[in-house]
C-alpha cells in the first residue's frame, strides 16, 4: 500500500510548445488529455499540479522571430500569449503556465547543468565534456541525427525520419556522456520501472532503440545565441531540449529541492507527450535527471497524431485545424468529447466533419442529451418540478443504480491502472454503457404509462433515472466541465456535492428538492443548406 501522502498528490505535465507556430489541434489535444486527468484527480481527492507552457529558445524560434521581423523576446512574448489564449478557450485548468524565458527557468536550467557536471557517469567518467559536433541537425525537430537514420528525397535533400530537412553542422560543443547510461536506462525500463513508458508499443520501440547503442549527445550550441547561456562557458548556449525538459522541475521549484512544492510533486506522475517526442522524454530526460542526482518521472505516455480528413496536417497543405474554429462550429465540450472518444488513445486518428457530427448528434445529443431532457421535462411536468419521492426499489432499479454508482471504479481503472492507461476512449465507452442502460431502462419502465396506472411506481422510476443522471454527470465532469455543470445544476446538486466522494449513495438526490426548468445541454448540429 502506498503511504497516504503518496496517493494524495498528482503532478501532470503537458509538453511546452514551440512558439514558432500558431496553436493547432495537436497542441489542444495533448493538453486536453492532461486537463481531463488533472480534473479527474482533483475530484478524486488528490492535490494536483498541472503544468503547461511555451518552449521559447533555440534556433527554430530564433529563425521564426527573424522571419517575423521581431527581436526574439518580442516575438516570444507575442506568440506565447496565443498559447495562454488557447488554454482559456479550451477551458484548461492548468495550475501554472511556464515560459522558458522566465528568470526562474534560466536559474533552474543552469543549476541542472552544474549538477550533471558535478556527478560522474555510471562508468565513473565526467558526465559533461567539451568536444566538437560534426553531424546532421534538423532545426524543425531541434534534433541531431545519425547518418544511418536519414533518407534522401527525390530533390536530393537529406531528411530525418520525421520528414524534416537536416543540415550539416560543425561547431565546438559540450557533450553529455549518454553512452555510459545505456545499461542504467535498460535496467530502468525493464526492471525498476516497467510501467515507465506507455503505451506498450512505444515502450518496445524505446527499448530496442536503446539496445541498439547510444551516442553521446551534443548539449550546447555555439553558432547562434538565442538560448540559456551555459554556466562558465562564454559563447555556448544550452541545447534547447536540455533547457526545455528542465521546465518540469523548474515549475516544481528546482533548484530548491527543499520547497514544499518540490517535495510534494517531484517526481511527476505523468509526462504526456506526442509520439514525436518520445526519445527526448524517455531516453535523454531520465538520464539527465539521474545524472543530476534527481528522480526520473514515474511515467511518460505518448499519444498518436491527428490527420485532417485523411491528410497529414501541415501549414504547407493549408489544412491546419484551429481549435477556435472547431469550438465555434461544434461547441467546446463536444470537441473535448470527440477528441478523446473518437480515437483509441495512443493511436493515430483522423479528424473529419462527418465523424465529429456523428459523435455530437449521436452520443451527445441523442443518447445523453435526449435522456436527460426526457427525464427532466417529464419530472418538471408530472412530478411538481421536484426530485420525485421513490418507493421500494425493485431488482431493475437496483441494477440500474448499481451500474451508475459503479462507473467511477471502471473509469478510474481505465485512466490509471491498465498497462496502456490512460484509456480515455474506453473510459467514455464505460460511461456510455450506463447511458445506454438508462435509455433501455426508461423505455422498458415507460414512466409515461405509469403516470396513469401507478404514479407511485412512476416516481420510483423517475428517481432512479435522475440519480443515474447525477452519477453520469459527476463522472463526466473532467471531460465536459461546462455541459456537466449545467446538468448538475438542473438536478439541483449543490456545488459542494460534486466531487467523486459524492457518488456514494449517502449523497444521493434528496426527494422533494426543487428542480429548475430543464434546458437542452447538447444542441444537435444541423448542416447549413448549400
Ligand atoms: O515538440 N496530432 O513542441 P511542439 C497530435 N517544444 N498531436 C500533435 C500534432 C498532431 N498532428 N502535432 C503536434 C515540442 N502535436 C517541444 C516540446 S516538451 C519539454 C518540449 C502535439 O510545439 C504533440 O503532443 O512541436 C507533440 O508532441 C507536440 O504537439 C509538439 O509540440
């Protein structure tokens, strides 16, 4: 059993985004996944820290600033704000928003550098040494590549596996002795922390990459200036990924390891990332941390990528999906629901208008929205606008209530305890099995017929349905906070009875409580006529 203090905290991070580009659906997706977990854990009684932010250094950002005709600092101030606006538009509940240009982060980055330099590698050698980098670099990925990883396109240009163009770089550079960390890393993945990397497919890829051997990693650059200065090494700025990864500990108070925040929240419970940045998070980052005498995070989960109507999303194709446009068109909570329901989390997925409308009109408007509207309107008209007084529950009622009250355990398990967790799509499927059960129950019990034949029984059925809706709404809050707030308001659930402890039968709806007039929560999407 973990100690109580262990189970009561949860530190989740999203990647910090490069400010060379405007926010798009991919950025919204990763942070949404974090937001749902953060909200879930808060409702589940944990103390949560949820971090997102912007990654503002490096050659890519320096070039984007130059292209915009702005000094890097002015450029990053401007573009970083777009990511804060995205967080507000998506209703993200992040506790902190870090910018890597902040003084707290410069301090932390220089401190981790010094800590890495002060410790020896597992083979007893200096972790950092001065050398010269001769090799390939992709500015778009801010990554170094081996010749053997590259392909040559029909245009004769060499490209990284990501498709990014590479350039030949020769410059003096400090190196991190990553090659000495291979055995330690393999032992960490295989024995010490078998659930460090999810999903399993990514775990296997990382293990086979590390088994293939690791080269030392260039961790400073000398051919441009936009970065964190390397301590005591004029002309060197830190490799942007060493600086960027450090954001996760900056926000917990590093280099002061004695703060309440650091002691409570580090190591992080989960770094959520896209599949493109797995290597940085699962190979470099645990090695940097261990080399600095710090604990690695507990888990890194890599989700898949979205395409748009079957096509890769890219600026040059002009098919970038802007979160604000989606929110305006379909509504925020339907978009949040769709992104996590449509695609098995961890796999690639395709955004299409047809699929979005299918989920909105099917799962949301029909299955859940219509159920709530039918039950609440009926109670309003025929039950005196009050929570109906139930009589004795029969086996069907008991089964319905047991199913509703049991969803939390199923959802918690799928979000935290399976080897491919978090499995948002399966968690939502589990909630929808209750919604489907409630729709079958209402059809079978037919309260509209009971109104004439057996009003007392009608009240029991309506109570069972209202209580089922309460449980469903409580559990769905992390996914669709605004819509579920509306539904809970319509059930007159007090604000202090909306955490997961309130799923208990002891917090069930009180008969006789007045209910406000019901309103639809998920308007159907109607296609505009051409
Ligand atoms: O990599 N589908 O930042 P970045 C799904 N600054 N997710 C997508 C996506 C798509 N089509 N496109 C992007 C960086 N993403 C670094 C991170 S962390 C210490 C530093 C998401 O702005 C996905 O999560 O390039 C990916 O990992 C992230 O955006 C990359 O964002």
